[in-house]
C-alpha cells in the first residue's frame, strides 16, 4: 500500500479518536471473501488479535462500522472507547463520516487492498505512561511521606529520651539505655526502608520520551537494570539509529524492560544481550540470553495464550503490534531465549 | 598532622545528615566542616569553607542537586562533587554524569563504600557505579566508530560548510563573501573547527576533511 494512502488513513483515524474521544481506532482492510461484519462482532477471534486482546474487547466498548466498496464489505472500522456504555449519536455520526472519508480515499487511491491492519491508538501508550506516573506519585505521596513523618517523630522521641535520661539517673542507666537503643534501631530500619522504596520507585519513573533519542533512553534503561539486578548487559547498537516517533520509543522501552526482567527472573542468567539496529525504515531489536530457555506458549492466532502467567509476553507482543510491528519469541528448554522485535520508524 | 579531607554534606533529610556525620566521625582522615539542606545554602557554604569534596543528594527543595552541580561547573568552583542518591533511574544517572559529577554512590550501598568513594574522589579519581562505566565505554566506542567513519562527525552543518570551502583552498575573505558572512564570523567558525578536529591550521583541517571524503567513496 502506498505510504501516502497509509498516512491518509492514519490521519483520519487519529482525527476520529480525538473528536469522538476514543481510545483507539482500527481499520481492517479485508479481502472481501474473508471477513464479514457479523464475524467481527464476535471480536476476539479475528486476526488483529494483538489489538483486540490488549483492550479486552466486548461491546459496547467497541463500535464496528463496515465500509463498502462495490457492494461488498471491503473493510471494517472498529473504534474502541474504554469504559464506554453507549455510543452517542454524535460519536456514531463522526464514525460514519470517518468511514465515508476512508471509502472515498480508497476509491481514489490504490485498488489493491490486501489483509492489513492500520491502527491509530497513540492514546493508549501515552495514557499508560501517564497512569504509571500517577501510580508512582501515589505511592510516593502516600506511604513514603508517612514513613518520613514517622522517622521525624522518632528523632524527636530520641531527644526526649536524652532529656529524660539526664533527670532520671537514680533509677539507673539500664532502662534508658535500652529505650534509646530501641529507638535508634527503629529509626534506622525506617530510614533504610525509605531509601529502598525511593530507589525502587526511581526505576519506574518513565524517561522523557519526547526530548531524548531512542538510543539514550534505552541506555538509561540498561544502566538502571544493571544497577538494580547486578546483571551484565551487553548492548550493541548500529551506528545510525534514526529519530523515531514517541509511541515507538515507548513501545521499545517497555518491551526491553519486560524482556530484561523476564531474563533475570525466569532465565536464571546474569548476563544478557541487547541488539538494536535500523534497516529500511524499520528498527530491529533483539534481547537474548543463554539461560534456561522454555517452551514458549502460542502468541498468535486463535490458540494464543490467555493465561495470567503470560501477561508479560502478551504485553510485549501487544506493544509491538500496536505500533504496527512484529514480535517473535524463540526459545527451547536448555537453549536460552531470543526475543525479536521489528517496528516501523514512523508510527 | 596530615590535613584531613574537608567535606560539606547536603541532604534535606536530617536523619541522613546525622547518620553520615556519625559514620564520618569514625574516620581519622575525613572532617565534616558544614551540613546544609538545600542547594542555595550549599553554594554559600562552598564559598565560605572551600571544602575538598561536597557530598550531595539530588532531591532537595528549591535548588536541587542537579542545579547545584550545574552551578558549580559553570562557576568553575574548585571542589569535587560526590552525588549520594537513592535514585537508581537511568535518566537521572545519565544526567548526573553529563553534569560532570566526580562520583556517584547509591544510598542503598553499604556506608564503607561511600567512605571509600570520598577518599577516591578527593584523590582525583572518578567513582561511578559499574553500570555507568559500562555505558560510558559503549558511548566512547560508538563515538570512536563514528569518527572513524566520518572524522567531521562532531561538526555542525555550518562548520562543515566552512571546512568544505577551506579544503578548496579559499581564503577567509572568499568564504565570507560566498556564504554571506562577515570575516570575523568565518574566523569564529574556523576556531571551533580546529578545536573539534584537534588541529592547529587550515592545512591539517583540510587534510582531515579530504580523508573523510575518501572513506565515503
């Protein structure tokens, strides 16, 4: 499909998301023989499973609008709005207008419509980052502040105890000394806990995706991972990594974060390898370890895993697919694990 | 009596300061000359006490550790800076390195490591966590690879333009008129070019430029 047409569809979808206040919109161009609207309403069984699973679709969250071309269904426009109960007449109108625009573009543009998914769901990735920020702040503002206050109070109690010690020497030093020791103990425990929480939280603080280049952001992630886990990460990046859109940066960052964590947690290794290079408008990423390996569950098609323990794997797959990329996991027991991702430079 | 290493402590948690002071009091070679709890106070204290090393946290109200570090470098204050922080997030660590701290110690590390770090930093060494060192090594080798591929890699577009004209044998006056700049501006660009390429004259600069062109083809 020509780049221009692709971008035109994307612009329409993005505009639809903004005006209809949706979370995501997907345009699925169908071979007219393959899919029909009534199958799509079962949602969850169609090939764009990555997108579908991520938002755990079941109507009324999703509005399906078929697009026609020469009397048959040529494509389906699926719009998702998280938490939506009913689609207002205005929203429905906007969706139908978007569908009409896309139909017109298709007519005037390329005749070749092969099975393809165009997703405009930029909102999801930045929204997730925002939510992460909020969670981090909540934890920071809540327990951390309380513990800080407790530490201060203890400090005060400690001074009190000093004063009491001066005036109560007739009873002997024993009780006061013990009291003081205990106080000190508690103070240091809290202080250590506080430090640990702040260190831990720090690693969840999302980097400035907008301003910093992809390479810098991934380097930061690796520094953080090595510091927290004492693992060694061998990172090799191609000499020219182009500028990429923010959703791509976020996707790659979160995928690498998950992959590195999985390697330590399940692979039983303390040495990991990350490779990053660009080729023909795509960014390639591989995260490898030579650890335990495992038999990967199915991540594509109708038998794709839904199990809770695979939520990390699904997350990586979804993030790659959301930005129009591919995700592959190669592993065998005893033969290590290799995660392979390919994403377009321009989301 | 050997002169002790004079340090100033900066942290907005009183307990942290107390703890640090206690640990340092046990050493015979380190002396705490002042403690402060914010960035502005730290800068004043540096002016007053002229310490050898400042040990500072990053998170402080008002002027934070990053801003203080920036000020210290901008004003060229002759003091070594050891950052003692709970932040292990990559971006913060990268920023601290870019602001040219002399050392970084994480608060989760045992205290004797911090004391060792103070001695090393006072002695002129740079003390960073291993992960940061690995990053710097990777960055350096990438930079070297880029230079090997293109020796003019660090030049701005304008500087490259001026260099291209130099390589053609043009005089500063000719370059100025071609690029519609004043001769002084051309000289300014040239100065930067020489500095970045680490050369002293236009012949050497031209040679590097032409070398690069050869590698290209």
